[in-house]
C-alpha cells in the first residue's frame, strides 16, 4: 500500500513538472483556435437578424454592427401591442451563456432571452423583470450554457413610445470553435462569375446557358461540393428547363427563377439566379435613339438646342421588312426631314440618319412606320428644342407657360411627360357642381332615424330623371339624426343634402358598436365586351398620350366608351424588381396584371384613335403591349351626391392607447367610414365635416369616375394607430378631383389604393397632426397629382411593407407641395417633385434588408415654389378657359327655393314608345324605366323611338345590345320641363 502511494505521488509530481515545462516549450495559442485567448468574442457581431419590425430611422442590423452609436427602432404599429423582438442567427451552434444588452431608450416591463436550434422551437434562457425605464442602460447577464444557433431577445414594453436598442451581444465561455459546416452556396456561370440572387441572364427561345454551384464553409473556406448531392429547379419549367448539371434551356417568353441546392453533412443550402426569355417574334424590332449630348433616359427631358445635329435612330429588326421615317416639328406641324423607305433585315442593325441640324424651337417627333410581316406597326422618338425666352425664372424647365400663355412640356426621349390632369373631377373637370331641387324634407325624430331616411332615399329613387339625369334631393333639416346601420343610394340622380356642416347644422350620428359604413353610394360594375378587343399597333405609347394606332379601328366610332388596356407581363414585373421583394413573413411577390383606363373616343382618323383624357402609364410591346375594349355601363350610377352636413360616430372614450407618450382614443367598435362611392360616374361630396371615424370620410372606390370631393374636413379620428386605419380621403377610382380638404389625426390623409388608373388630383389640401405620410399606398397606382398639398408625402418603393407593397406609385407629380417629401423613380416610369418646400426625406429603401440602389425621382426647384402656382388649375384653364376655374371655386350649397320640397309636375310625358316600329308592351307614361328581353345571340340594337312627337325628343341610342337607349323628352314651349325614359336590354345567356 505504501509503495503504491509513493508511485502515485511520483506520478503527480511528474505531471506537475510537465504542466510547467510544456507551455514554455510550445508556441503561444492562436486566438483563431480559442475564444478565451484574448478579449471575449461577440458571436452576434455582423450576423443575420430578423425582427418584429424596424423603420428607416433605426434598422435591426444596427444591434449587431458593434457600433454603440447606432440603434434599432421598431415601428410604432409594432410597439402598440407591447411586445417587440429581434433574433440573431449565429450561423453555427455555440454553447451560449452570456449576453450584453445596451438599451438606448424606452420603458420596459420585462425582457427574456430565448434560444433555439432550428428557429422553430424556443426555450427561455434568461428572464428579467424591469418595470421601468431602460434608457442608456447596459445589462450584462449570465445563464447556464445552452447549445443553440438562434437567440431571440423579446421585450415587453410598458410604454409604446420611444423604444430603441443599441447593441445585443452574445458570448460563449466554452472556448471550443464550432465544427466547420456548409454556411452558404452560390450560383456561378461557366466563366466563374458569381451571380447575385437578383442577377438575370437574358436568352431567346432555344438558347442555353450553364450554371454551377459553389459553397462556403462556416470557417470561410471553400466548400468541396464535388461529392455532395446537388439539385437544380426551375420555378417555371414551361418557360425555362434546367437539367441535373445546371444547364438551362429557354423554351418560351417569360421569367423563371433557377434554384440550385447542395447538401453537405446533413445541411442543405440553396442559391438562385433568374432567366429572362424574350421572344423576338413578339418584340418585332428594337428601337434606340443616339445623340452625343442629349439625355436619353426615361423620365428625364430629352433636350437639344438650335444648331444641334439631329439624333440618329438605331434599329435592330427581328424579322425582314421595311421602315419609313419622318422628323416632324409637332409644335408647328411641319416636316423637318423625311427618309425614303428602307429595307430591314433580320438581326441586322441599321442606323437612320437625318441630314442637317435643328433650325427652330419646338417639340419634335421622329415617327417610324414599320412593315414587318403582314401588318404595319408604329413607334416614335421625341426631343424638345425649348424656346429659352418662354422659360422664365421660377418656372420648371419641363412644364412651363409658353409665350402664348399655354402649358408647354418637355418629354423624355420616349415621349413620356407630365400628365394633363385637367380631366379630373365632376363631368370631366371645370363644371360647377349643380344645386338640385329638394323633393322631400325630413326633421329629426325620436330614436333611430335610419329607416325614415332610407325610405326617403328610396322614394326619390323612384321619381323620374330630368334631362340632366337628376331625380331630386332629400333635404335633412337641422338637428341630429341617429343612424344605427348603413344608408344606401342605389339609383342615379339622387342627392342627400343637409343644412350645414357645423355643430348647429345637420348631424348624422352613427350609433352603436357595429363596424360599418354609414353611407354607400353603389352602382353595378361595367360589362366588358371582350370580343370587341383590338390590339394597339404602337411598339410604345408614352405616358401622357391621348392618341395611338390600333390594328383595325373599323369597329369603333366616336363616343364609344372603352377601356385602354395596358398589359404588364412577368418580364415587366421582373424589370421593376417586384418578383424579388425582400421577403418577411406574409410577403407576396407580384404577378402580372393589367391597367384598364376608362376613356371615351373623341376622334378616329384611319386607325388612329384619340381619347378624351391621357393614359397614365406607358404601353410597351416588350412588356405585353395593349388593346382597346368596348364596355357598357347601363347600371353604373350617375349624377349622385352628398353635401352640406356633419357626420359623427359614437365610440367608447374609456378605450385608449398611448402614442409617443400621448394618450388617444382607440376604440375600434364603431362606424368605420362615412361615404363610399363605388361604380359611379359624375358624383360629388362637398361641405361635409366628419368626426370620430375609424377609416375614411370619403372613399372613392373601384369603378368610380369623374368624381369631385371638395371642401370637407376630417377631425379627431378614433382607432388604433396602425395599418388600414385613418385614411380620411381615399382614392380607388380615376379622374377624381379631391380639392380644398382638411384632415387632422390621420395616418395617410390623402391616399391612393393599389393599381389605380389615373389621372387623379389632390389640390389645395392640408393634413395636420398626422401619424404617417400621404401617398400612393401600394402596388403601382399611376398618374396622381399632389398640387399645393401641405402634408408629408411619400412616393417610393415600399418594399415588404404590408404584404409586399413595393413600388407604390408611378408617374406622380408633387407640385408646389410643403412638408416632408420622398420621391423615387420606379423602373420604366418616373415621379416628379417640382417646387417642393420642406425636407427631402430618406426613403424606406435601400436599407439593410435590401441594399439595391433606387434612383431619385425628377427633382426641380427644391426649396422654392414654381410658377404657375397650381398645375391643375393652369391646365384646366388652358383646356377650357378661365370660366372653368371659376366653376370649381367654393360656392354656397342649396338654399332658397331649392330647399323647399317640390315634387315633379307638368312633365312632358310620352304616349308610348316604339321598339322596331312596334308599340312597347306594358308602357305607361308614368313608368320611366324598362328592360326588354332578347334571345341568346342577339347583337343588333333595337330601334327605340317615341310613339308621338308632341314634345321634343332626343334619342341617345345604345351602342351595343348590352347598353341602354335613353329618350330625353323636353316640352317644346318650356324646355326646362324635361323627363327621361330609359330602355335597357337583357340578352339570354
């Protein structure tokens, strides 16, 4: 036993000796091999993060950037529910046992640190109660080591205002470096060029291209993927195929994402690249303009000076044919140069050169006519030679008054220009809102008044329409009317009028807790006649155009109501980066869509169609081209309005929330919106004050056209301050004028919905005490004008906001606005900021999640207003004269005899109506609307005429069997006495 003990002691002594000797003989340990040698390593530094939300003022990546001066700030809407969080992906598994949390500001109830191996199942590692301020507080915490890859900091706020976090650092006391694992893969082409996930390879059908997959290990070394399973996938196998070796083959026009995946030691990673396939047979010919000095970019004026050489045109045809070219001074209508017809050869570039140089000022067009295959197609290029004497100090160089006092414009080289917005508003702009004779007057009753008001609306709805389309007004006398539900106007020619919008006027008081609209003015959707569709024959129709070529105009006539359809295919979606929106939970990538502009044909010359108002988005063959399609709208409401009253909503004042330290009313269980206009034309709302609403005072919805919303005010809105709330003046229709409106406590006061077809106008309006910006809100609405609007405005790429809002608006103009402004340029279009006074604000993108650059819009005269003061009013005066501007000025509503109810009398009634020269069965002179049934396949519109000629009768014949024929009857001795008879047609399916 003693000997054994001696042996053990000698062994222990020898081990002690070796422990002292060996470190002296070995080199110092490298910090690359031990986390404990030297300062502690922050494992979270520059690692990927995800978060409940963040804002442009404080991105989430700031908490892992090692800079204590930067910070993360969640959105106010995220802070509303009291919980915010941020997650760090360590990219490998570590035994985490320490964290440092550097708060910048805020008030916190508690926080917890959670860990996960898979970002799905979580466990608490550390929980702490604070119940107080954490401003400038550094928390160093320790907890039992937990092996994890993902670490989440979840913070429960005790106040929703002002929470910010500087840094979130993570440490491990283990000291063992993690085993190198596959961290990422990438796509490269056969030259070795590494492709970014947004990169695109462009091919023609039948062309091929090869990719390979590379990888990076977590230690930074290249991954050996030679023996690992690698797979390839095409998201659209019918567009682009890919084989097991990464070779893609283009099959047909379109866009596909190609995804490569590799699995190493049980870890699978993927990377992607895009393939864009274009079909030369669809594009026909590529047209470019060349000039040594002229700017040739979308949305920027193409300017030359007298004496400059003319631009040349570079053509690449995709089939054999010929071209004719003429250089026209469109200002004078003279041909400056003309080239003889020239042959074109497939895939052979040809340059057209015009002799001489610019001799005089003007707007010039290079007009091209191609014969490719069996039909002509057209294109044009543009440049401007301004008369410098026309542009005075304080005027824009792209939209200014010429020497004749008319608006002049300098388009870009493709002809895109600032729109003429003057067709927006009631009756197409410049027409005074009429004062309509009252038919019924009501006094406030006891209790709920909704049924009495609805009965009055229904009674007037059955009265005859006069020559102008009016039945009459329901006058609500002064006092308070309780409304427990929703009122409906569902007939043309009906007006709801009060006796004032003040506290002593007519008050509609929405009672109860039901979430609903108070008034819906609602017609029926238009009927599209798709079999009338004709293709637009121009390769490019610029934004702002009123005329274009079609393949065959013979089936159309002046006065036809049409939709000018602008297709947007998947190649265009990819071009504007809306299939590559940075994804967070719920993000939806865009898919192809069309914009249908509601227009009337005003001229036809050959196959050139002219329309009443400009299109607000260019139509381009490469992105799908365009067409025109007839429609009928016999059941769309017209000549309807609401005016001169006050609306209020009951709410629970005990329900409150806090925003930026200020308490506000946040009850959600009450009336949502006041007036909703859907499928109406020539409608209005004026002189209405709204209080305590959740969403909108006036919402011009889908299918609405030629609407004016003026001289209204929205006050003291009641709702949670978050998404889809507090949009008091909301626009989803087209050719709408919202002028002289005022908003308080809105989020987005003057807002435009998704894919709205302009032009639309906000004029002389103001938003105060607002919580967010006025804006086109999401998904490519086009052609809006903010004219002399005082509010924060944002026209930008909203990226992953919402469910993928992306590019919110295109071809918008901010003219002489005041406040904070964002104006970015979307690909293929432009947004203009002219004469803005206020701050130029940093946009949402680019940011740490998506750092792809976005271009600024066209900014001019920043900090100084320009002349003319109002773009819309100047355009309106230029088109219709000074009286048109006076017509839309504020004026008294109703009053006098108009407010004394008078039923229709002395009407010039017909004795009968003939249909194809036969008496209309069931006709009585006091029934004014009829529907005739026809068998399936009927296409010829029946001949409708009056039975007798005692009165003057104007017959407005339906253009198709799906329309209606209107007989406007006027007394020969008293033409002011009038009535309408309407005959609709119903074709069996």
